[in-house]
C-alpha cells in the first residue's frame, strides 16, 4: 500500500510539473493514473488534490461541464478533511467555472465563502484573488461601481505583495471597465501596461487576453485591420495551449470585425467556429454573444426572419445569466430590426428600453448607436402634419450622435451607420439647410445622458 501511495504522489508531482511546462495532455494522463492509485489505497487527501488538478486542466481547456463535477467531489472531500486552505482554493475554482457557465449569482456565493475563509487564515494573496473574482462577478452583472472598487482593493494588495502577474490581471480588468464605459484611451493604457507585465513574467494566457483586449479597443475605434492583427496573435496563443474559451472569444471578435469590414464570408466562418466551441463547453455568455453576432450579419443581409430568431434567442440567454449590457444590446438590435420591418410602435418601445438600459450601465458607444437608430425611426415619421416636429427631433438626435462619435473617437457599427447617414440626408432635405443646421447643432451640445433624456421625451 505504501509503495502504491508513493507512486501516486510521484505521478501527481510529475503532472504538476507538466502543467507548469504547459504540457496539459501529459499532465492529464499523469493525474488520471495518480487518481486511480489514490482511490486504490483510499487516500482522500490525494484523491482531492488530483480531482482538483484534473478540474483545473478541464477548465483551462474550457470544458466546464467536465471540470465542475470534479471540483464538487474535491470540495466534498476537502470539507470532510477540514483543510481550510484547500477548501478555499476549490471554492474559487467552482466559482470560476460557474461564472463561465453563466451562473454569476452562484459564482458570487462561492467567491464570498472563499473570501471569508481567506480572511480567516490571513492569506493576503488569496484575499486579493477572491476580491478580483468578486469584482468579475460585479462586472458581469454590470455593477460597474462595485467592480471598480473591488479591482482597486485587489490591485492594492497585489502591489503590496509585488505580485507582477496579479498586478497585470488587475490592470487588465480595470481596462475592461474603461472599455464598457467607452473610455478607449483609459482602457488602452491599462491593456498596454498589463501586456508589458505579462510579457515580463512570461504569462502566455495573460499575453493572449491582453492582445485580444487591445484588439477590441482598435475594433471599436474602427481600425479593423489593426484589430484583426491583434486577434490573430491572440488566437494563435489560445490555440497553442488549447484554451477553448479564449479561442471562442477571439473567433467571435474576429467575426464581428470582419462583418464591420464587409467581409461577410470570413465573418460567418469565424462566428460559426466560435459558436461550436461555445456550445461544446456550455458557455452561455459566449453562445449568446455569438447568436447576436449572427443576428447582426443576418440584418446586414436583409434576412429579417433569421435575425429576429437569433436576437430573441440571444436576449433570452443574456437575461437568464444577468448580462445587462448584452440584454441592452439585444433590445436595441431588435428595435432597429423592427424599424426595418415597418413596425414603428414596436421599434419605438424597444429602442427606448435599450437606450435606458445602456445609459444606466454607462456604455456610451452602445447608447449612441441606439440614439442613431431612434433618430432614423423619427426621420421615417417626418411626414404629414407632424413632419417638422419629427424632423427637428431626428436632426437633434442625429447631432447628438455626431458629437458622441467625435468625442468617443469610435464610429457607428455598419448596421447603424447606414440608417444614421440616411436619416441625416433626409432631414437636411425636409428641414432645409438653415433649420437642419440649427437643430443638429442643438443636438451636438447635448451630452449622451441629456440626449437620452430628450429621446425619452414624447413629441407633442
């Protein structure tokens, strides 16, 4: 029995070494051999360790449905043993997997219990990690203020510990907040700093995510070719070490950028591959995102029936996981689609709802796109006895959109840009140059929030 246990420990240690060298395939085999041997001798500590390590390999691959039961079994054993440090570690792993599967509220419960245990044993590094994960939960629920506070608290501890990789991840996440709030200069600054740190400590996963996020900034600012170059670098890294989540994420970004560039075939291929991976790992957040991206492509191809079906599916998923930002995006997309289908009343209700949601989150770019869609809807109604009233409102909202695009240094997406430009040209004809300029300039003086307030005000 003693020899069997010694062999199991040796397999476990060699597997951990293989993980550190990035050889997950070899580690998988070693851990499975180790687990069988530990089960043979009934070593609960060894079984729990090996289950946790197997779960971590599955999670890195993005196989969350495989990882979760491994972590659950490991947690049960560790609770029975009473090892607080290892209980906290497994709780953290379970929280991460639940979050990736879209169960953000469940993830938060695991992380909160983990944080309590870390504080109890005075584990500063563990406290910083738990705070970071709770911040991710808050960000996923669009509670930006809470997320920012938790990231900063985590960052302060990591600076105190001189944890360079940890500092890099905290900076990356602070950049994500800037990205959500459309502060692209701030986001890029954080991402560049995190990338430099990740390169210094040779954190390949961090490098891959930082390159992807830099690509997103370039993407939102309309530099699609430069964005694609960053996405390609990131995708190569994710593929090298078999990270399904990262691969699916970048493929979806690649598809979105190709769609905006007008390369619809590349968009379709990239989105399809990303969606297959997301479904394979059961990641509802990425599935919902991919469905919305496919819906956008369908809109641009004038396939309204398919677009509606995809947007509805995406919205349902996003609501189920508490993705407020994604839900707002879907609502605005459905409003734009209703306009294309001449469903004026439905379009107005949806666009106003999406605008209110995006503005509450602080996503100024998405709010500007909703305003552009609403301005186009108003231009459609600029006829008959109320022609001037609707035309002036459309021109004012159009002016607010112009100001937002200039301020944010981020163009409208293709599906919004065409209706916006059409509405501007139409209102220029309806109002005449002088009246159009007057209304448009009034809109340009409005902040995003004030423009939303104007959009919500009924025309009388």
